């Protein structure tokens, strides 16, 4: 049995920032990034 090469997954990056996969991940991503920015701002 032979298999073909897997299709490359292309994620749109209009602003160069990573995008969440869906509705569930989006709020988590925003919260995590904001927490990290506040935490690392003083360093």
C-alpha cells in the first residue's frame, strides 16, 4: 500500500501573528497573551 504526500497546511498570517484554531481557543489565546504581556512587561 502506498500513500501520497500529505497536503501542506497553510495558515493565513496577514499581520504575522498566529491565529487560534476556533471559537474555543480564541478567548483562551487572548487571555494567555494578555497575562504573559503583563507578566513580562516589568522584565
